[in-house]
C-alpha cells in the first residue's frame, strides 16, 4: 500500500534548494523541445541540455536560437536543466 502523504512546505523548500537558477543563451535547437543553452557562471562557460517547463509548454511559448533564458540546474546533474523563463528584449510601444 502506497503512502499518499502530501508534501509539506518544508519538504518542497528542501527540493528547491537543490537547484541553481542561471541565465544563458540558446545556442542550438533539438527535436522534442530540447535546447542547448550556453551558460557563463562566474567566468566558467558551460553548455547545458535543457527542456521546457510544463507551464511554458502549455502556453506554447516559442524559444528560438539566440534567445536569453532562465534555467534551473540540479546540483547533482549539471549537464541537464529546465528552461523556466524566456527573457525578452522586446520594446512595448508607448501610446501618447
């Protein structure tokens, strides 16, 4: 019989502490919504294979080569990550 106990806020917070949030640039696009993101972390350059988070996938947010993105990387596996946010440089027109 499974233990169907819900996670407490403390347990969820501990899971979040195992991940690092970084910003990088998409350098390559792979099939099945996977991307290679180049990250510069304190002077060290590293490339990470990332997939899109569920909320971004549900909202059909497009990510193209050259886009700046925010990713989460696990401390245990630094070669894979999750894209959680696409940073935009779009300018909003001002209506006077």
